[in-house]
């Protein structure tokens, strides 16, 4: 899964149909995350010491402790597991785990649609039907936050924030926290895309190479924020993959035509015919084939 896209109507309905995850109390959630983070730290050390199979087992244990609704934590662990599979050259497993990481981030960035009038509902084009902050008081908070706090001169010059100004501060703190989370999500998404793209490229085949190309194309606009080594990988892949995709497509189309020819010969043999009685002409514009009688 690859680029940031808004949920389509059917996807939104699927989210509504998903069973609700069990919600834990703040204390229970903190305890579970503490357990998971301890296992994750152990797995990180195993990874650094090149014990990749053992790291996968401990990452899985860390994953089992994470509540189902904490999508970010799930995405991080899945991406780490994908990195282990890359080290083991298990390309298929790496693709699967990186994809699960990206899917968790998609769910995090596109919350399930709600039937409540207080929640945002995506329009037919996938965009929110109301602009962010509309109707939820956030615009009001931002408006007030621009104004300087008032001072009560009757209390010896001590500045006290009025209730609405305290709300302004809380709103701004929430915005800053959300921005940090968005940066974290973007960072994990980038890692998962890099890992999936490499795994698909190594796995080979028309479909995998096309998928790798699409992932690298998604990463290309982010090149300025990538590590220099990653940016170089993206640039190199975008130059080399189109030719590999075309070659793989040609090979697989040729193999498919060979299988169809064998199948056709089986049907035609009782009639004293074979596929050699027909000619296959390739349309260079579309890559498709037309069939006609020889002679």
C-alpha cells in the first residue's frame, strides 16, 4: 500500500463493519505498552547483533502486547519485522510485513467514518465534507490564541489566563503534539515504503517490479527529507526499474502465450488442427495480440 490516499466509500464502510477493539483503561494500556517496549528494546539489540530470526520472535511478542487500536505502535513493529526479513533475504515476508505497517498507518490517518453529526464524513470524492476545524471550536481557539493574554491590574500584576485562554493553550499544545505525530507517521511510512520497494525489487516478476516502481515513485517527492543514501537508492531505482518492468512484462506475456498455445493444441488436435494453423500478431501500440488463420 503505498501513497497517502483518502478512503473510498467502500473502504469507509469496511471500517464501520470492523469489530471494535477492546479499549483498556489508561493504567492497563500503559502497562501493556511498557511490556511491549521492553520486548521491542530487546529485539532491537538482537537486530543490531545480526540475530534476525530471534529478533522477529521477540518483535512478535512485543506486538502481542500492543492493544489492537494502537495503530502507530503496530506499524513501527511491523516495519521492524520487515527489516529483519530483508536481512534474511525473505522477500515475500518482508513485503507482507511492510504492507501491514503501511495499512496500520492508513487506518491511523483515516479514522473510521462515524454516523455522528459531530464527526467528519468523507464526501463522494474522498475529501472531508467540512474543512478541518470547522464546527469543532478549533478555529475559535486559533483566533483567540493570536490575541495577547489580558492582565488583571487589580492583583498586583500577576497574569492569569481566563478559561477560554487556557483552552487556547491546550488547543495549541494539541496541535503541536499532532504535528509531531504526523512527522513520526511520515518517518515510519517512508521506512516501510523503502523496505517494501526493495523487497519487491529483489523478489522480481512483472507485478512485483511494477509495485516497487510505484513505491519509489511515491517516495520520490520526499527525496529532500530522505537520508542521502536512501535518496540515492530512490533515484537509481527510478532510472533502472522501468526497463526491468518492461522486460519482465515481455517475458511473462511470452510465457502466457506459450501456455495458451499448448492449451489450444490440446483442444484442436481432435480436429486435425493446431495453433500453427493460426498466426498471432502483436499490436506494438497496446502489447496485445490478434489471431488469424495462416494461408
